[in-house]
C-alpha cells in the first residue's frame, strides 16, 4: 500500500488528470439523478471545504492587513498626542517665564538649553545664545524660580553656563529675613550649605538669595530654602543646609540677564582716577 501512495505522490499531476477525466466521463454518462447526487456529494466533501478554507484565508489576510493599519495609525496618534502634551507643557513653562520676565527690572534674553555636562552630577549646560544675541562673559543666568548660574564661555550662537551647584562656584548669598551674608559651599557635590558665623540669625524655612556681593549676581535672586542647621560641628561657624529653588535636572528654557559684571565697571572707574 505504501508503494501505491508513493506512486500517486510522484505522479500526482497525471493521477489528478486521470481522476478528473474519469469523473467527467462518469458525470456525462450517468443518469440525471445520479449526476445530481454526485455533484451534491462533491460539493459537500470537496468544493465547500476548499471554498471555506479560501474564504477563511482571505478573511485572515484582510484582518491582518487591517490590524497592521490600525497599529500604524495608533503609533502615529500616540506620537502626535505626545507631541501635543510636550507642546502644552512647554507653553505652560513659557507662560510662567514670560510672567517672570515681565516682573523683573532687568533686560532678559531668552535661551534654550541644548546640551548638558555628561557627568552624573553635571555642573554646566550649553545654551543657544552667544555673542550674536548680545551674551557676554559672566552674565547671570536665571530661571522662573531663581538663579541658575553664570556664563563662563561665549561663542557665536552658544554659551557655556557654570551652574550654582558646581562645587568650584563659590557664590555669596544672604538670608533674606535676617540679611546675614555667607558663602554657598559643598563638601561632596550633593549637599549644599551656607557657611555663616555662629551668631548669625538663620532658621529652617528661611529663603536664601544672592547677596549682590562679588559683582556677578544682583541682589535678591532666589537661591534656595534652608532645610536644617548644623551649629555644633564648629565653634565659630555654622552650616545652613539648603534645597535649591531651581530643579537643575529639568533645565530647558532660561534667561540671560543682560547685566555686565559690576567689578568690570568699577575697575574702569578706578583706572580712570589719576593719582
């Protein structure tokens, strides 16, 4: 029986032709009633399953194509929705920045952050604004919530900004309530504190602002808020630990304060004096 199956498979085209010819002859020579029975039998056992299978394959192909199209549309709509959300968030930030710009007495130039220091605790950013936009060295950089840093390198259309949280950026700050002046410092690059003399008045929750000393930042820019005070580790000085008012991990739109360094103007005045 196996040899017969192998023979039929090997000569399947000839066997199909012979079978079709025999069925055709039988259908022609058979009586009308017999022809109807044979046709009905062939329809139910051969043609209908084949037609049903072809229909199912066609439906599956159509469903697959439709599913693929819907997935593509979903991806496009998701991308558009994300873009709209990002635009909405940016518009809210810009409205806040516009309000900040309107309330300040200084001339501000808006810039956008285009690059960051790749280190884990980055100390600088690059902004899209340079000499072509009127930016020059040591101009202060501010955001909606306070001081951010200062310009330390200027190019044609870009500038590098040294952030307040750079450990080498020693900034003179002031306790807004008591007017006590100190220096913003850090020992590990993570925990920042204001170094004050031990008798100075400072409390948790106090606002820390720029003092105006040093010739870079004008007085009154918000720097942060006091979280706790260490007055036991040193007999002469105490530390007022702070949280920055600016989220340095989410800097996007900033302002350059068009303010020349005060010491530069003072130097030119001193140089003009004739002894």
